[in-house]
């Protein structure tokens, strides 16, 4: 017996939303919200899913500093940002922040839906401070500092769920440091947080797939292959034929164990060939 038309229509919408949620964030902004039932405010029921790892929101820096705080003449400063205990975030980021500006704003264009939130690791900040860099939390323009997450796994295409799951972010790109941050680093070496120079230490930009209220101390869950997450380097919907296929497991072994087993087998084969040649 065929299902009622309304039920079929709802099932088709859910299927399209799931298919779109793994694609480029600008396509997924509405689709993901519909799929989890949260709309723009994240108020729907969300099924419990596993995640890669869990951490916490260590600090929130929701708004840019007031004018005149040591900024150059005629230039509005964007950091250090003002700390908050909680703040609402939407498709264009935190209201009052420079990321809320237009993509082609005069100050440089850090805005737009693909750069809505600047995310960084409190653990990385502490490691840099231990090395003698004079930076402080919020001083590099980040909106959120998270602790407890393996930062090397926070790559473009990963998703981060904040709080009870109402807020969902997708990492879109690494944030390139600039010379305005020289004062935060020893000898002005702001490349210490460049992804090209120091992998696993870069800030990242995120799109807001589901908005809502972010609170300090809230749970932060990293998704790399759940909740629609998929690293862009592996995603043909983003890179097409340039996407790296995930290698199939060798004899059900992990990559490192498979490589060791293949090397051992090759050594045995070479030994047999050498022994055969000597016996002739």
C-alpha cells in the first residue's frame, strides 16, 4: 500500500537534505538545519550520534573592540575581541563582530557566511605561551576557544557541535595570519600559526549551519564522519576528481599495521629471491 502523499513528500525532503549536507557549506546552510529540525534557532529534537572526540568551550569573544583601542588612525580594530559568557550566533557570525561585515568590506573582507566564526584551540594558545610568545586569549581575532579537541583533526569539512547540539559549525578553511599580529609572537613571527608552516596550530573559519546560543563551558563535539561531516580533501562534491579517495583497508588492518605487514612480506620475498640466486 502506498504511503500518503504528505508522508512521501516529507521523506523526499529529508533525503535531499541528507544528500546536500555533505556538500559545500553555502548549499548546506538551510539543508542541515532542516535535516536536524532546528531551523535557524536550533530548537528541534536531535538524535544522539557518536562523534570523533569531545571538548569544551573555553572562552567566547563575540564582538570587536571599541574604536580607539590602540587602532591605527581611521582604522577600526578587530582584536583583541571582547569576552562574553554567552552569545548568539547566526549565519553571518556573532552580531557586533567584524566577521558580521560584508564579504567585500573596506577593512579587508573577513565577513560572509563561509567565514562567520573564527575558531581556535585553547590548548594551542597555551602551548604557544609556554614557548614564550606574548599572545593572550582573544588576541588573534578568534571568536571561540575550545579545549580538549585534537586540533590536527579540525580540518575543512569537519563539523563542530556546541552545547546540546543546537549550534552546528562546519570548518570551511584555515585562517591565514597577517602582519597585524606581529606583536603577539616572538620576533614578530606570526607564521607560527600558519597552517603551511605549523600544521595543527592554525585558526580556522567556520560556516554556521545551525545557529543558536553558545555558552562558556558548554560541550564541544568534533565530527569528522558523522552529522554530515566529511573532510573536503576526501569529498568529490567539493574537489571533484582532485579529492583523495580513502584507501581500502589491507587485510582489515589499520594503515600503519598494513604498511608494516607489506614491508615484512617484501623483505621475505627479497630474501627468498636472494637465496634462490645464491643456490644456483
